[in-house]
């Protein structure tokens, strides 16, 4: 464990702290924080303060509201170097600031006493009032599967109301909302715009819901914004992400780091330092806000980081997800069935029940058609669903949306050509077309009538803009992305409200999806099994830096997939039992569910008992195996590789999985990093759950362990106090 991991804590204890009634928490990734979110009114009556012991964000209320202080209480980092408005909205072609003050000359830093000389802008929306409330669940989630964290996040919400003095805008009320979370260095921000003018509609083109003039990450005399580092002390996510990258930072459609030419004392000679954060979708909303309607923007989540260490930063992001999107901690054990008839479904249900599996997904290529809502098809699948539920097995199906062609009338119209084609997947339907709206209605009807409680949505809406002016779900190009995104999100919200588990290969986690692919190249599953095993472990290692184990799925082709010969598949299972076991252990040992795609889980009694044994082992250690991953050594085929699960709040503080790709047994001395287990002096290692061996920890919280790993095999260790 590198000593750089201790820097956040050293900085933490040296940071100033305004709330004397609160005690600085210990490392929140190990010990649950006791400090709660608060909204404080300062005695001067001019200042509001958000504070939860991790961060402080302060606002001056007069002569217009402005954020002048955004402080990481753990690291001592200040994020405000200059005054900016709370938000900006473009209404009927004109952009207006929401709050803000003017008069700051030096832009490199801000002193609070300067605020007294600043003035409000006459053309800006002016602050009116505030209210404070408890944080309410964003998504009405009902879990029907095993769940690591069943609790919704708690905290406080501050609502800031703004209005404009111009008669043409007098009917608009803009509210800026801040949610501050208990136990996390995290807040979220969004705005709502209410049209209270009964005789007026407004065109909302761009809504910027967060603007921060932050200190720069580095100084460079020359260099473009693309070449320069972006500020790392604040991690941004929003619920507006797509493009099938399987990673948020590539899927993000909203985070913009911009330059600031008013910052004339910056080092960069061309004023091109990326030091202003603006959060907004590039092509949305573009809607017409009718009388009596309320628009709600995207939600920005801001996690204040206390380290540059990759592992720690990843643990912070994973902790954020476990807290604000607890539905992502659901992790049922499921099979991917390729079926041709109803009897094969029943047989698979029986095998799932006999081996300890918990769910069955009708895979692509199966005979389930969710778009067929005829009475006969509904009754057929309700009968099979009832049968699965009688065996305590969840059941669901695969459905493809965007990467398919429907018709000239219903497909996305390319704004560059005025024709279909040129979408993210070539041809794709528009969610706002007649077909798209019917597709949404059919899925809901099918699942509600059959009782299906798993939904695998392949090719969810990937952001295609549509220039059609005849589709009923949007008016034209401007609002097409926003309206289609709303439709996709509404489906996932509905699924969660009805206890339906959602797999979808795109980043809709913050609006209700539960699992995404780890990230893999599908044609790799046509390679020989020996290669697949190493590649799968690489996928696991790489796919768990920002995602928790329950957020990703892997793949095990029991039958031919993407080509490949007999050396690529596991069928007949009994003839490749060692490889089958190894692949199960690799995934279950990482806490990750794989899509075991084929017609059956076992073919002989020996195969059946192997599956039962591995699933039973996984369930015995389920909580620690679903805990966060500390990365030990990436697979390279040359030596051992492994990962370590950690949770200081469980009896099993850690569980380490080690693998040997070599054709000979190996013995190694391994330095095991135990800081995030919460252990400080000694640790008890139990090889394969056997008798404990107690070892002392050095001052880097590491234990030196002698390990043996069989040839082309694995070993595992439970770590206890």
C-alpha cells in the first residue's frame, strides 16, 4: 500500500472546520460517518451554508444570490476562485443568468470581503426565497432480488427560488435545488422551471444547471485546453449519459471544461486554461414549455475527491453508487437461456431451482417475443412465468431496441441528409415515432400481464437526434434527444417501481438500470477456452475500477457464440468440467454474474454437483464477494494475478482470489494491502476457509503471505480480525 494513500487523511485532519458541534469523521471509506447534512443560516442573515462534515458550500443572499465558497473539508481545497451565476437558461433565443454578482476584478482567487462591493445584474433572474427539506428518494424502487444495500440515501435539500422582473418573463419561476447527502462528500444539483403564465409558452433551448469557476489543475504557459489537465478534485456525473462505452467518462454528454478570458492573471498566454465547469447536454432540451408545465433539468452529482490514487478514487465513486443508486447493489444469479420451445424453458427453470440459481433470462435468439401482446402469447408466457415463480425463480427476456431497422416512417431521420440512416447503429428507430411509442407500451403491457421480473434491454436509446416533424413523441430536431431520453428513462423508472430487474448495455444507472457489461469484445468468446479464461480475468480487473461487482456482467458461452470451434465452447459440459468450474469461480469469485448462455446448466450428475458446489460457496460468502475490489495484480499470463474484496463492516474483512495461468504450480510471497479492510495490527488468513494463520501488518497496513496456487488453477483466502 503506497504511502500516498495517507495524504488524504493528513490533509483531512489539518483542514479548517466551521461546525464546532460536529466532529471530523475518520476515513469514511472504512468507518461510517456520523456527521449529518445540515443547512445553516448564519447570524448575519445574509449567508446560507450547506455542510455535512465533508464539504461546505456557502451562498450570499444579497444583493443577488451567489455561491462564494465551496470547500473540501477533507483536503482543504477551495473550488471557487471567481463568482459565477447559479445557472443559465436560454429562453426564446436569449440567455439569462440565474443569480450571480458582478464586480470581481482579480479572477485567480476570491476573498469573501470583496462581496460587499459586488452588484446584481439587472437582466438576471433575482433571488426570492429558500426552503429546506429532507432528501426524498429520486426513484421509487422496489427490490425483488438479493440486494447489498436496501436503504435509500438520506440528507437535506435546499431549494432556492428566482424570478425575473421583465414582464415577458414574470410568469417563470426558476428553482435551484441542492441535495446534500449524509455520510458522503457529495451533493447533487438540478433546476426546475415552472411556467405560471397561463397565456404564454416559452422555448427552452439550453439549460446550464451548474457553473463553477474553479482553480486550474496545472499551469502551462502555452497549450490548448485539450492538452491540459482538468481539475481532479471534483468528480462529476449526471443522469444524462449514453453511447455504449461501458464507462461513464466516455458516455458522459454533459461535462464541459471551458476557458475563462476574464481570468487575465492566469499563466497561459492565450487564456486557454480549462478552469470553468459548465454542465449541460449539448443537444437538449430544445422543448416548448407550455402554460402550467414544469421542466426538470438533468441532475449533476458532485463528489469531492481527497486523493489522486486510482484505487481510492474508484472506491469513492463505488461508494457513491452504493449510496445514491442502491438498486445497483441488486445482484441475482441468472442463466441466459437459448430456447426453441416452452419445454426447454421449464427444463431450465428446474435446473436453476436445483442448482441454486435465482433467475432465468430468455436470451437473444430465443423464442420469446415481448412485442407480441396477443392474448395467446401473453397467456403462454404468463403460464411459464407462473411456473418459474412457483420454483422461486425470476424470469425475464431480452428485447432489442435501437440497432434495428423498422421503416422509413419510424426510423430516425438524419438531420444532415433528411433521410434515414447514419444513426449510432446505422439504422435505428426513433423512440418518439409511432412504432417507438407502441414499443414502450407493449413492453410495459407484456411485463405487467405475464409477471416477468427481469428485463434485458439491448441497444437502449443511444442519443440519436431525429429531424422528423411528424413523429408524435417530439416536435422536431431540437427536442428529439430530450424527448427520447425521457421515454427511455420512464421505462426504467417504471421497471424499478414494479420490482423488475434491468440489464442494459448503456450508462442509465442513475435512472434505474441495475447492470451493464463489464466491457469485452464479443468475438473473443470464439477463442480457445484457455485464452478466454485470462481475457475474462482481465475484463474483470479492468471493469471494477469504477463499477461495483454487482454493476457489471460477464459472459460464458456454453454453446457456439460469435463463431469458434469445439475448443471455444463448454458443451458438452461434462467433458470440459474443469474449465466450466474455473470460469464460474472467476466470475462468482469477483462477485460478478456472467451470462451463462446455452440450453442447460448441467448435463450429468457430476456437472450438476459442481454447479451446486460453486453456487453454494458463492452464497456462503455473498456479502464479501459483492464488496468492493482492491486490485492486486492484473492478469498477463506470465505469473499469478488476483483481486481482494474488502468490507470493514463484515465478519469477513476481506476475501482474496488468486489465479495461476501457468502449467506448473507456483509458490509466491505476496504483500497483501489491508488498509481498506479496517484491520490495523494483525489479520487472520484462512486458506479456502480452513484454519487461520495470523500475520502482523506493517505500517503500510500490509501483510506478507506465502501462497501456493495449483497449475492453471486458483486459490482463495478469507481474511478476518
